[in-house]
């Protein structure tokens, strides 16, 4: 008998992870990796965004070769289900792999069977590692939108990526025009409002001593209730 999966209610608030890959070559301004969503997409059509997407049920079971740093894990689990930090890290690494073809991991074998979404990743000899992820932003989509996400944004230094940073040949077709955008120019693109806010936060963050570690606190735009609230996680 074939098992029937319960359909996902895409209008419900769903956990999600987005990945900001920051590239700092010696003679260039810092750049971030962005791509454009399709014009027919139900959520943020034609907008330039970071790689990312909703948390899948299988993300809770993905074995990480190295865990998240403890400060980041603790902040991800504040006001959230226990154990979600590792699942969100797995989702971030999976979305990065699927939408860009870039690998953040360690050379290692998988303990047990490899999930379908990770077959190509594993075939290249890698297991996903969360050691270089930094949790830097959280935002919940306001009510009334066709899709709503409780999105956590992770910052990754491009130096931790394995392989050619300009090779997107293994990417799926969900994002087009994948390219490295100079940080000062990124806000001129057709962006969702929250992406503009995140870019401003990253620009400020990389000028501080926390640029390669956990930030002092994490901004949180909370739109779960009737009123939008802004607070900081970790204070």
C-alpha cells in the first residue's frame, strides 16, 4: 500500500531558512549572492532574494557533520520548538545546495541512507556542516500574504564554501540571474522590504568585531499578533 503524504497548507505560517553568502575578495567591495524569483511565483514574484525556503519534515532528520555554534543554536530555539535549531541549519544548507549548487559541508560519509534531496551533495563526498552558519535575523511575514514564513536568516562567509564560487551549474531553476552583488549596490535591486532591512543589518554587522562570530543580538520582526513588534533576541 502506498503511503499518502499529508498535503502542506502553504497559506499557514511555516518555518523557513534563508542564506546570506558574503564574499569578501581582497580588492573588491563585499558582495552577497542573490537570485531572482520567477514572475509567476505566488510569493514575492520577480523579486531578488537570498537562497532559502521552507523547512521540510525531513530536515529534522538530517545528520550534521558539525553542529551550529552554541550561541546561535540557543537563540534559534528561543520562543521556538525544541530541536528546531539543527533542523533550520539543515534547511539552510539544503536550500543553498538546491538553489545555487554550492556546498557548505565536510568531506565525510553519511551515516545510513542518504535522503533524495541530498543525493548529489553526498555523491560529491560531502556531509552538511553547520559550523560556519551564523544566525543574524528573524522575521515573520505579516498576515494577509499568500505565503507566510517564520524565516531565520543565516550569514555564511563565502570562504567556507567548497569549490568554484562562480559555478552555479548544479543549481535548480527556482532562482534565475544568480550572481554576486556588491553590497552597496544590492539595495537598488527589486527587493522585498524585509530583504532591504536584512541587507542594512549585514552592512552594519560586518563593520563590527562580531562580523565572523555571533552578533551581540539578533533582530526579530514579529508579526504573529495583530500588531507588528520589533525586538532583539539575545539581549
